[in-house]
C-alpha cells in the first residue's frame, strides 16, 4: 500500500545497487522497508481530521467558509486531511519538499484517500459536481530547483484515484519571499497579491474547482488562487490540503 514502483523500468542489478546504497527506511520508526518510506504500522497511527473548519476564523464547520469570513476570503471550502502537529505528517511533508524525495507523495496520497473515505461515509463526497483539480503552482525557478511541484504530484494521484480531471490552470508569474518564512498574517496576504495568473480561462469557466496543496497556514495562498480562479469564471473554489499549520 505504501510502496511505489518508480524503479520498475530500471535493470534489476541497478535497482539492487540503488537499494544497497540508498536503503529505504520508515520515516517514523526507521525500520528498513522494501521500496517504501512509511511502514503500515506507523501509517495506521496517523490521525486524520474528523472536524473541518473555516479557513478564516477556524470556527468548526463542515469545511465551508463561515458567514462572518465570507467577505474577506475567496475560498468557499477547506478540506484538511491531517494536522501539521502530527510528527509523521510533518516529516513526510518536509522531506518531500526539502529533501526532494518525491516518493513521499505516495503515503500522503494514501492518507488522503483514507480521509476522503471517512468524509464520504458521512455523506460528504468531494467528487459531487465533478470538480476540476488544480494544483497550487510554484514559480518556475523553484520548481526547477526542487525537481517537481509537490501539489501537482498530489493532484495527479488524486485525479487517477477518482477518475477526475486535473489542469495546471494557474501559473506563478513572480517569485517573492517564501510564505513559510513570513510570520505576520497580513504580510503573508500582501506577499501573494498579484503573483498568480490564470492562463487558460476556458479550462475553469463554469467549473467547480478543487485546489490542491500540501499545507495551509493563514490561507493567504489559497485565497489568492481562489480569487484568480473565480475572476476567470470558476463557479466555486474549494481546497484540499494535507495539513494545516
């Protein structure tokens, strides 16, 4: 379940050498694994979010932005898979983004499926309305430095899981200070103003859109992306993130 097949196109001897030099170990318990970075035992220990909240005030809701925060927030709904305070989740996300281990998207995808199954069992299926999945983009320089956009990895996996369409409708047109390095909430919102653009408005026109990203903190990035998408003709914009910081 938590393994991947990224080596399948390599010759067996090369696979053996890679595994010998760079052995797979669980990020939580450090047990040696067969081409996986999280063991089943540690995966089962991760708590998933059972209570959703408003992106603005964090008041408990079904994920919808509450009436008091509607005017200040463009995002209509926020779905949060787990908590950033979960040490395993935090480790998976950080190693995915900063150690450039793209295979760590696999256990995060499995965690997302577990979360969505729980919501569906409660009568709240996210696939109602056939949403278009749109990953939050990175600036070209940052994506080239990392080698991938983690949001796009997660969006593509989710699209395959549920037979949904994904489209990189948004692009980041300017590179500014990284949001994670800004502590002030107002400064975060100001930092993302004007950095995103919708290049293909036809792809989102009349569609319900589900933004995909790894972490939501203040919601500045998701709200700015939602604003741009609605201006391009999206009917509604929700977001799905792995964790909220």
